[in-house]
C-alpha cells in the first residue's frame, strides 16, 4: 500500500519508524514542509491552506491513506476536513489519548506540545470528552522544534530546556503525552525530567490503530509497487532531512523539491468518498 505522510520537518519520521516496523511493506510518500517550519507560528487559516496543498499533492500521487504525522495539523486542520477524506486520514492525537487514558492512575495527564497546539486546548477537550474528571495540563515547549530540526537532540542545552518546560508538571501528573512529533527524538530527556511518569509516544498506538483499521476493512497493506519504494519531498532545500531519513528510517534517498506555491489547495468538497482497493 502506498501512503502519504507529512510534517513541518523531520518530526514525522518518529511516526513512520514504528509504523514501518509493523508494516515493512508500505510505500511512503513523505513531505517535510521545511519552507514553513515551525508550524507553531502559523494561524489556523494559513495551516489549512498549506495542508490542503499537500493533500492535493497526495491525491495526485494516488496514495491510499494519509497520515497527519504532526499534532498541530491533527489538532487544527484535520477535524474540519475529516468528513471529506478522499482516502482514510489518520491523525496522531486520538491514539495517544486512548493510550494515556488506559495508563493513567488518575493523577493527571500532561501534554508536551508546541505553542499553537497547547493553546488550542485540543488535547484537554478530547480527553475530557472521554473522562471529564482527569486533570489535564497542556505545556507549551516553544524552543524544541527548532532544536530538533538543527539536530541538537543530545546536547546539554536540550536537556536543560526540556527540564525547564517540564518543571511546572512535576508532582501533578502520572502520564505525559509527547504531543509534538519532533519530541520523541528527545524522549530520554523527557523521561529524565519526569522520572515517575509514563511517557507516551503516540506513534506506537497509531501504528496499531492503522493496522487494525485496514485489517477490519479488508485493505491490502502490501505494496503494489515492486520493488517497494519511498519518496522524500521537502518544500525548501533542506539537506538535514535526507540525513535524518537515513538515520531514523535507514532511507538512502535524495529529497526532491516540492514547490507548494505552484499547487492549488485541495477543496474538501471535491472528492468526498473513497474506496479501499484490494
Ligand atoms: N511536528 C509537528 C507537531 O507534531 C509540528 C511542529 C512545528 O512545526 O511547530 O506538532
């Protein structure tokens, strides 16, 4: 099966890693929207346009599913367009929440996210729809995305910044959701900052959810392309993306440039049904 996945940068590789471990036969078309990283500074309207352009590209690439490998777009864009999905769309927020609710002992759930996701209140709202009594703390961690994009995942600076952001959550929670797909690359630092907490990377429950969905719907998860191939796109010249694709996913690929200025945004009403071909 060929699927599309995107993020503002390399964050989505943390989502693909467990997915490809579970389903090695998937072919991925990955878009790193490096011309617009970080997504945190964008308004919901700007994000809608950018992501609908990426979705137009996926539609034209004939992908059979799309993974929003990004919490910001899963929070601010996916809910409005989900009813119009042209293939199954998967966000990263719901699977992490489900897992957190099964793990927490009820003390509290923390969310580490970028500013715009944290401020949107999406995690709190979705958790309280399922369990209105659990305390939820959405912690904005503004500096971390650019740190990860620069490859600074094991510097003393990274440890001290994560520690600073996690301080307000100390003693208040027993479970932390990594609510930004760049943050699993700093998982060790989060675990060290909150040693008594379960730290959840939503990519793992997402991979399970993805497999279950296609098994339940008799979808064919095997790649129809032989040999199976992946495609890597960036929206601005960003050599570090290739480096990280190799480091995280073992991909030895040259990234192609995708010029979003030449793509018209997909209009949700345009194609509103999908078929899973087997
Ligand atoms: N990695 C994305 C997320 O999960 C976007 C981070 C950003 O560009 O601010 O939210």
